[in-house]
C-alpha cells in the first residue's frame, strides 16, 4: 500500500467518522431482534448472484455463514434506510467467497489461530473475494462503478480497522452479527476450537464493542442472551 493510498484511506475513514459522530450509530428505523430464522432473506433479485457462487459457498461454512449474514444485512438495511440496500446485500453475499480460492489447509491453521486478524491468508481471502465479484457481477448486468463499490467493501472487510461508509459499516456488522445466533455459535466456536461458553464470553467481551451500529448491538445482545440460555452456557463451563 502506498503512502498516497494510505492518505486517501484515512481521509475516507475520517469523513465517515465525521458524518456519524455518535457511536454506535443510532438506528434510523425499526430494529427487529427476533431470532434470525424468523426472517430469512426475501431478496429474490439476489438469486442470480447466489447461483453464480454456489462453488464458493462450499468452503469454510460459507453456505451457512453467507445466507445468515445476508438475513442480518437485510434487517440492518431496514434499520438504516438511508444506506444503499443493493450495495450492502451484494457485498455481504460476496464478501467471503474468496475463501474458496485460497489454500484451504491454511484457513484454520493461519486464519483462526494466533494473531489471526493479521494473517496473510486473511488479506488473500479479501483479494480473492474481489476477484470473484469482478468475475460474477458484470455478466449479471452490474455497472463497473457498482462493482468497484462492492470490491471497496470486500477489500479490507476483515483486516481494515475502520469503516469507510454506512454501507461498509452495515456489511461489517452483518458479518459479525451472525455469530450471535445459535447456528453461528455452533459453527464459529469450532473454527476457534472453543467450547460455546468460552466463545460466547468472547463475543460479549470482544465482538459487541466492535459493532458500529446501535441496531447491530441490540440484535447481537438479544441473540446472545437467547443463545446462552438455549446452550446452557451458564452451567456448561
Ligand atoms: Fe472474511
Ligand atoms: Fe464473513
């Protein structure tokens, strides 16, 4: 990354922070805190994209992670109607498709252990996700300018510390919110080789404070209470 790129990136992050000074960002609309299985994604216009990345959903539990994350993304868009809904949903579907194009044996060994947020494989999965977006979207009629907005969100969705836009923030929150649902806990705790109680403790201590929007905080904390009760994490520890 060049100095010039870094300056542009920090300017974008600064502009977004100035536009939304209150954190977490207060919801503009209704916040639905029901269990996510009550409101699966209903955006049929996304089906051609889903069909184009079926292969990419077969890696790293993407066929669980991505549909649940998109269901959360739809709720977040309802809570923040000023966001570009199509951009948020398309970026959420595609954000982790790059995992299918990296060395699978390194996903768990490097991507989920030690200083995993800085692991090289994390940068690689972001880059490969952008490659998938540029491969799939133009043929489905998406304009180059839209594709670039999608890839700007995918690039850095795990490794960048700050959001650049409301849409970027909603994708990042959807990518975290799914972990609080029981299915997310079941899958993600195994990636980190943690029992559910240890994992949910970590969600509360480390992931809730990372959420950018108040809607995501409300959904995540409600889900966490529900999941902890269901999985009896107060006892099974
Ligand atoms: Fe990711
Ligand atoms: Fe993800």
